[in-house]
């Protein structure tokens, strides 16, 4: 995917300045980035936009816009701006009308009690932020005065002023009524247009990138794996017995689909023909899932289709879908597995009480999913331990981290648990990284693919900054990071920053660090890393992160080359997914995201319930129906999932999203709470005297009022609930030995001082011809009479499809083919052709003609050979002719 996106971005950048609309949209995008205090760097945000085109949840809506052009987006943008401007002008005029009426009756702003009347009209006139929030504009005082006919003035007001107010009141009420009628009706649409305005530029860029990616895919003859489900769906959605499944259908009779709650609609509809065929022949199929554990909605998992079984949904042939639904309705048997054999009794009892309590705070949508949440247990002893604790005003999580560390010591030292029996869960990797850093600092061994991220290591960040400085990239920022790191370890005497690479390295030389810019720029990436590590890192900082970074460099050097710049590009694209790989056999505390822990169990689970509440945070995208003013141009448009949407004309879409996010949160909580077998620790955070629910935290709004689980074994105070008694672990694995060897010294020797390699290998003539033939075939399949040959050759060299040494020869050859009237007819850009397309025969043999040209009513077959014609034997010529005739025969069979 990254290769396709990188190619698309390169093409996109080429269009800047050459296409007015693209340039304007990009300028708007950059301005929006700066307004939001984000970086003006384009690669990362544009890459994220390009990724959206591959996501199945956005695909259908993006596809609906494929026939639009940029002029359409310009038109949509103008309509949005006009609607916004018209609304703002209208309420301003109404506000001015009210103020004029007040002045006409010789009244002043403060004559009405609290200046409420003047404030109302004034806010409308100037477009005050409260003018767009009805609950703020029409507050309790306003409603009391206007709707309940309370006095508009204080009792102490002068009598002549009272008379003026009473005289003006009917006229003012008429203006207020007119303003309110318009405001209440038009404000939701205004909010919709504001949401659209924020994302229309982004949508235009998505549309551009989608088109470029599509063209690049056609040009390179590739289909990305993310499109597989959609391609299958297009073939089978309207067929009873699709050909693609015939062999599978005959080979297998029964099917089991696990984790069904995380299956997408398109995935389910793609396997339905198999289920349909199996059930129709009296066979059995099994769907396994738990709606309460649906935590992959962000991957397009649709829990609603599981909850609503046997009902089906999809965009295929509705008659066929109805037939399949009818078959399911007549054969489906539901079985609820309501007994928990995993956890001890106190944990199960706690979870039953907890989720019964939490569901009181949820609506019908969430309660429908949790209808069968209650679990039975075969165990009768009051075993199992649960501890809930709330940390107040612990903004830096210092108390939380100290509690986790202390609890680990208690479990290992006093309760006979191994470190590997303990799992710490969190929703986000950044939270795990924070915990991991703290535990490592305190000598606790950890194991995690989610928490041990390379980009969270101070040493790795320092090394990457050094590489950026070598390449002259953002020297001021990177020198600040590097110098601060070195200063913390007393390797430099003062903190400072530099504007250029030369001055930075001169300073390091002055401080006694034996490292020079000129030398680093001559080294490969692995050599540069070794030099930086050996000369610039403190001796005690050569940790696992460093060695993993070296591994990554070695792994990638064969793919991307050995240059520092190539690795920096790779790092910028992939650093968020690079982590340390630790063997499962280590006796270490496990750190995992809740998503990664799904389906697993652990004796002890510690769950800091932080970073859970993100309802309508504006970080994701929703699709809404376009307003009537735009719907004739585009059926749907994209908006951010912001709380403003709840006050828009499309509030139903946002209310549905709120319901789904509430379910996501509770499902995540459920998965975490059902992982432990013996002990569960849940930690919360809140702010003292908080007014907003998100600041009060889950503890104050929900957990503190949790009913008693078991009176005889429960203790609680204001910020802590304890259920059960911790007991010594029954199973102790004394065979686990620490097989780690700590490396404290990084040994670096320049290979140039130790070894010299002499080579006399030269590829033979046959190998050279084969290599040149492959590369020439690639060029010829890209060649047309309108091709810029210089650009084609240069791009091919850049993309490693052509060796630099063949540049001159092949450029001359391509120009000769195009300029020669006898050969350029095979490269006419107006012809339709297929290059290097496979032909599959009935006996499963594959043939691939170099080029098939559809010219008027004729089909031309072109096959290339790279050779000196005078040196080709008659036998070779005859074989070549037979090959072409075979292609002709196969094409005739297809036709």
C-alpha cells in the first residue's frame, strides 16, 4: 500500500502549479493545517487521506463521487460558503432590527433587567459564539421573560422607563418571534454547512488521490489486497451459485465462522453463497461470536448484523438476499453459552454486578447488545480478588504508576506469582508505552509488542535526530532534541541549537565527541548508525531498543537501499509500527492493548481505565446525505465526527455514532474485565470538583455508586472498592530461568580496517541479455507515441525497473521505435491494448503474450525479443513463430 501511495503523492506533487484547482485546494488545506496549529508538512496528512481510499467503510461513498470533477468540488464549496454567509447575514439583520427598535423607543441597553434583551439582539448582530448555541442564547432568563411573560424590568426601575418598555414590548416580541422562528429552523442547516465547509477541501483532495491511485493501479497492472472483498462481492452478490466458489462448494459441506461479531457486511455477504448452498443441502454451519466483545468497528466490523440475525443487509439483489434470509430463518438455532469456566467466582459475580449497573447509564442500542451479559459459574467458593481504585488529580499519572509497580512487587514477592502471570491492559499504545518506560526504569522486565515501540525510546529518538541533521533536515528542531539528550548525560556542557549541520558537528567536536559530518555523509546507513552509537551514546544506554533499530536497518537495507535518506523516509512512514520482539518464554510482565488481548486469559489483569472517553472527538469521519442545494451534484459528503453534528440537520447520523461509540467503550471495558482468572485490578482517574462529566471521570459518574457485590467479603471507601481476599498463587513455575544476557558494551570496529574484498565476478553474456530483455519489456509496455521517453527512462531508473548503465542504449532504441513509421504503429496511444496479460487454458496452462492490440476490427499480437537479428538461428525463428501462432489460436478461442 505504501508504495502505491508514495507513487500517487509524487504524481500529485507534479500537478501542483500546473492545475489551478488542485493548487487552490492544496493551499486551503495547508492554511487549515496551520490554523489548527499543525505542521505545514504535507506528506503525513496526505498519506493519511490516501489511506482512506483503501478503507472499506469509506469506499462506497468515495466511489459514489468518482464521476465528479474538480469543478464540481469548486461549485460545492461556493454553495456552502453562500449558505453560511446568507445565514450569518440574516441573523445579523434580525439583531440589528431588534436594536433599532430598542433605540426607537428611547430605551437603553441596561433598561431591561440584566440587559437580557439587548444582549439577545446584540449577540445576533455581531455573530457572537452564543448566537450559534441556542441553549446559551435563549437561556433560562430569556425563556422566562419571553414565554412566561415575566416582567422585563426590575421592580425598582423608574416608572417612565417601565412605560416605555411596556409600550415597545409588542413590537419587540414580534421581532423576537421572527428571529426565533428563523433561527430554530435554519441553525441546524447552518451547522451542517459549517461541518461540510471544514472537510470539503479534504474531500476534494481524497477524490484527487483516489483518481491518481486508480490510474497508477491500472498503469502498473495491480490490485491492492484491500480490494479483494469488494472484487469478490461484485462478482457474486447477484448470483445463486457463483463460479468462483464452485470448487470450494464441492470440497466442503460444513462451515464454521468464528469471531462473527467483528465480521463486516461485505465479508458476510461474500460467504453467504457457501452457507446458502450448505444449508440448502441439509448440512450444518456454525457462527460463533459474542456481541459484547465487538471491538473492531474501526476495521469495519458490524456487530448489528450479528445482533439482528437472521436478518440480512447488503446492496446486492434484494430478492436473492430475501431468499437467503428466509433460509436462515427456517434453519437457525440460537445457543447462548452463559457459563464462565475461566474465572473464579468473585470475579464473575463482580462483572455481573458491574455491567448490570453500567447498563443503567446506557440507551436501548447498547442494552440490546448486552441483553445476555449475565454469566453463571460452576464454582461455589468465594475465591478471586477484585480491586478498584480512583486517583484524584493525578494528572501526570505518578500515583497510578507507583500503584502498579507496588502491586507487581506484592504479587511476585508475597503471593507467589511469576511476572509472566501478570498482564497490564490499556486501550492505547501510548498509555502502554508510558507504563513500559516506568517499569523498565524500575527494573521490571516486560514483554509487549504493543508497548515497546522504537519511537518511544529516548536513545532511538536521539539517533534519528542525528541522522536528520546529517541530511540537513529540520536542523534547528533535531539539534535541540540531540543536544538535550547529550546534556542530560553530561556529554556536552550547555544546551543550544543550531541552524546548520556543520555548526552542530563542530560543536560536538569541540565537546570531545569524535564524530564528523563529512565522514557520516560517506557512510552507509548501518555504518552511520554504528558510528553514532559508538561515539555519542552513554555506555549504559546500549539497550534492546538500539539493537532492534539495527535489526530494522539491516532488514530494510536490501529493500530500500543503504542510504541515510532512504532510511529516514522509511522511518517517517513506519516508525509507529516498529517495536521490540521479545520471546514468549521470558518471565516478564505482559503489556497489551485490550484489542490484542481479546480471546486470551491471564491469572492477574491490571487495567488502568484511562483514555476511554473519546465521544465525537473530531478525529474520525462520517458520511451524511448532501443538503438539497448540493444533492444534485453529490449524493453524500464527508464531515468530522464532532459534537456540533448533534445540533445539525443530520443529527440522527451523529446520534447513531454516539450510540456506537458508547458500545465500543463498554465492549472494551467488558473484554478487559473478563480476561483475568484469579485477580482483577481496575484503576480510574478523576479531577476534584470537576463540572464536566469527562473531568469527573468514570469513577464519579458511574463506579462510585456501584451496588454491593458481596457484603461479607467487600470493603470500600470514597476512592476504593475491594472484593475478596488475595491468596497465594496455586501454581508456581519454578523452572523459568532468566536466559537473557545483558550487553553493556557496544563493540564497533570499522570493517575497512579489518578486511578487504577482492572480486573478479562478472555476469556472463546470457545473464546480461536476460536482464536487459526483462528491463526492455518493461519499457516497451509503457511506451506510446505520446510518451515522454526521457521521463519514462528517468522514472524507471528511480523505481529500479531500469539499470542506469542501460539508459543511453534504451533511450536511443525507444526513440528509434517511435520515430520509425514501420514500428510506431505498434505504439499508437489511441489503440486499446493489453500488456503481459495471462491467458489461462482449460488444462490450467498459462500463456502471456507481450502485447495484444485491438485495432479497429483486428487483433494484433506483438512479441518482443532482445537479440541481434543476424545472429538468430532458423530454429529460434521457427520457435518464435510457433509461439506467436499459439497466442493467435488462444485469442481466437477467447473471441
